[in-house]
């Protein structure tokens, strides 16, 4: 995974349209933030890479593991203590392809 803010910026752009749907997601895609963060660390060795706060208070979080190049994007809802899975994958090539498709 490339270092720097480019991944966070790219993820923020890609997930920007998803923040509203994630905020109203059911409990099937959301769970207690503490448990989600612990599971990302325990199962995938992922730690917080970067985050951004929306105007309405949702927090976009990117977790990654540089060694395995895995990444996870969450939208956290601080007022409810929940985190909702937006996307996950590995490497950064797939993200670049998705972003190219969005700009079309």
C-alpha cells in the first residue's frame, strides 16, 4: 500500500456518496465500534490509517495493514457508538480502478 494521504483522500471521495446510506444501515452491516475495531486488529492486523468527519458528524475511517496490503473503510456513527462496513479489499489497484469509473 502506498503511504501518504492519497489513499485516505481516494477513499473519502469513493465513500462520500455512501455516507448517507451507511448512516441508515441496518444492524446487519453495523456493529459496536469497539468490537469492529478490535476485530479488524485481531483478524487482519489492521490499524487506523486515517479518518475524516462529515458535516453531519459521521466519521469515515480507513484501516490498513501495510504488510498484507489489506484495507477496510468504515463509517462510524459516534452518537450511536456504531461502525458500518463500507468496503474492504487489498492493495490499491482496485481502488484506483473504481475511482476512475466514478469520474466517468
